[in-house]
């Protein structure tokens, strides 16, 4: 029974006792973001996990992110507060089907979004994140054929932006799919001149209205640098916490779903991590991310390529 426990104080005590670092994604609840040692996007979180001296990484994000931390830092204990924190993009790309897709296109390399399983990473040549995809794509020779998975929206965005042809896997993020174009246009009409910032996991009918498209970190940086007093944010709305902290005088509005508010765009997987579960994960050093060594080494190859190429 955790009732009456000062969770914040207990987490602080355990983090010292365990020599743990707490890494959190921008989509985590505000309390978790506020106590984390580092909050970032997928690329920066991977870099932090690879470089940390801590003995324990408590990863407040989804499972593929915690697995990435374990792949890059195999000697650390990596705990994820809730092992059920998956990702719809990962679910959309079963490894056996991805393997068959690769085998059907033997002259293509697989450029793969980090939102996938460790097995799919092991079947891929180069991993990308939303913040590094364009830069990495530009380094691949123009005549090299490419398959891109699992996010067809990020893939489609890259194709339109760079003019590069790629074969796309048909996966989507259920959170970014939920934004409504009609409601976004209504909101825009209410706030003329407010820029729309969107994550590339949004479908094209949302990206068409975006003034800036980028990773969570890129969206945050743009929002803070913008001269506008009102900013519309088309990604998971928990990132607005960082915006309001850094620029309390500005108004940040989450892009709406069909019901006219942004509550339907919360990531249900990210929401599985709670203060209580983080406390228990640090106390019990469980649930732990464990990966078969052969699989880990195979997946590390494509992740190392990403870290080299992203610079
Ligand atoms: P970022 O790398 O932009 O933080 O994206 C992670 C993610 O899961 C977005 O839905
Ligand atoms: Fe996956 Fe979408 Fe949640 Fe990101 S927001 S973790 S892509 S389901």
C-alpha cells in the first residue's frame, strides 16, 4: 500500500541509493517530466542512454525506447515502469512480415524508424528518428533503393520533402492519426496567425496545414523561439508542459481531435507509466528490459549507424 508515501521524496532517495538516472520522454505526465534527470526526444534519449555512467536507467517512455537504451548500454540495468507500454507503430510491423517484405525487395536497404521492435531493428540497415531522418536520408547515395517502415506518414513526409522515392510500410501512430483537419481549421480561424507545429507522424491532411514539421524537440525549440503569442501544437499534448514552463506568458493549444479537444490525442501507452510504478521500478529494480545477446548485437548495428550518421 503506497498511500501516504511521499513518492517524489522516495524516488529521489532511491535514485541516489541505486545510482540511477531517470530518462523521460516529452509525452510523460508533468510530474515525471519534472523529476527526470533528462527529458528529450528519441534521438537525445538514445544518446543519453549510451553515454550515462549510472548503474541503472529508469526509462519513462515506451518499451522500444527502453529497449534501445538496453541495446546501447547492455551492462546497465534498464527498468521500464510498465512493460505493457508499447507503441502502435511497433505493433503494426510484426518481424516475420517485415522479414518477408525485405526478402521481396532484395535490392533495397531498410531505413527504419526507431519506433519498432528490437527484432525489426535487427532486420534493418539504418535506424532513424524523426529528428535525424532527413539528414541521414541525404547521406544515402541517390541510386540506392530504400524501403522505409513502419510509419507511412513519416515516410510519406520524407518522400514529399526530399523528392526521394521509397517503398513504404503501411504503419501509423494511432495518436497522431486522431487529429481532425476540420477542427484544426476551425481553431486556426479562431487564432489567425498562430503557427501550427506538427510531428511528422501526422497524416498529410494535417501536415498540409503545418508551418513547421519536426520531432518533439524541434517542435519545442520552434515554439520557444517563435514570436507568436499563440501556438498550435499538433503532437501529443504532454509536451505543452515544457512549453508552458519555459514560456509562461504564451498560449499553447493542443491540436484537436474530432471531439474538438486534445484529450483523445494522449498516448495511451505513455500514460501507463505513473509515479507509483516508477517508484516500484526503482525499489524492486523491475520490470527489467532483457534482450537476447545475439539479437541485441544485430539490432545495435543499425542503431550505431544512426548515431554515426546523425552526428
Ligand atoms: P520524437 O523522437 O520526435 O520524440 O518522437 C517519438 C514518438 O514516439 C512520437 O510519437
Ligand atoms: Fe507510439 Fe504514437 Fe505513442 Fe509515439 S505517440 S509512442 S508513435 S503510439
